[in-house]
């Protein structure tokens, strides 16, 4: 009992010290910002920003251009993330395949995507592939981001698969499981648990990379910000607001991944893999 009370007291002291350090650092940052603002001499006009977030039409509050752009960015990011994971998984399995053709195709795709800029790939998909596939700008943006991020997701997934002990494969084969069943019930559930943090980082990178789709006239968050700045000249206020919205989006994704990690850590492996 005494040890428990001492541990609780030490935890409270640590919490108070950490809170004090946080507020001290926050105060220092605010002081530096105020000092920089004095030297900048810029007339801040934050009161003009809210109408670009929320608009009132006929007594009804609706989303302003920045929030509409945020929804477009979110939609593109979610669809591209799903496509990147599917493409990454297929490429990782091709890389581990015994087929020379499959390995060559996967290797060619990885080298072509990882060694060329994303902006060039977006232009290639929009101006070359889109007319052939008869797709619009939105689908072109999703396809380009899926191809780009899928190459990195493939190597992350492949690393997670090859990091598993060889005994996992041997145990699955001894149970008479097919290759497909081995991947589905034994290998992939364990690999996903190992690579979830780097995959989350790649998802956050995808959200930020989605800002480049504004170059093909997609009215995402970045494009809406550019339009507002051109009309109002509120460069600092609008771009800081756009950055805050991106931060909100990526922070939410990080929080979801952390919850998923805790959920997976609290469930036995058999339940995650589907093995009774």
C-alpha cells in the first residue's frame, strides 16, 4: 500500500512538472511570435477569415470555400489511401512471388514511381492516361496519388512480411494451409501490426501530397486557399488557416491509427487473424 501511494505521488509530481514545462514552452513561443510580429509590421486581419470557413445564406449556416476544399481533400485522400494500400499489397506480393515476370513488373513500377516527381506523375496521368481511360480530373488525382503512395506502401508491407520468422511459414504449411490462406490467416495479420506506424506516416504524407492536385484545377483546400489569397491578398492569414486545417486532418488520422494500434494490441492474435 505504501509503495502504491509513493508511486501515485511521484506520478502526480511528474504530471505537474510536465504541465509546467509545456506552459513555459508555450509562453516562450507566444513571446517569440509577438516579438516577430512587431518586427514584421504586418496588419493582421484575422476577423476576415471566418466567412471563408462558414457562410450564412438565407439565415442558414453553410460551409465556406475553405471547408468545402477541406472536404474535397479528405475525399481524395481517403480514396487514394485505399487505392494505395491495395496497390501496395499487390506489389509487395508480386515482389515476393516466385514468378520472374511478376517480380520484374513490380520492380519496374517501383523504380519508375519512386524516381520521378509526384507533380510530373500527376501531369502524366491527367494529360496522357485520363483521355485514354476517359476519366476526369478528380479520378486522375486519386489515381496519381494511389500510384505514387502505393509504391512506398509496397516496400513497407514487404518489409513487414519478410521480417516475420521463417517458422511462421513452416507452421502454416504443416497445418496444410494454402499460400493464400497462409497470407490471410497467419502472415498478413502479424505483418500489419508491425508496419502500422510507418503506414500511418505514409498516409499523413499522402494527405500533404494531395495539395499538388490543385495544379490540375481540382478545388481542394490548397486551390481554395490560392483563390482566396488572389482575391483578398490575405496571404498570411489564409495560408496559416490552410496549414491549421491540414494539421487538423493529419492529427485526426494519427489519433485513429493510435486507437487502432491499442485495439490490435488488446486482441489476441488468433482473433485478429481469424483463426478459431
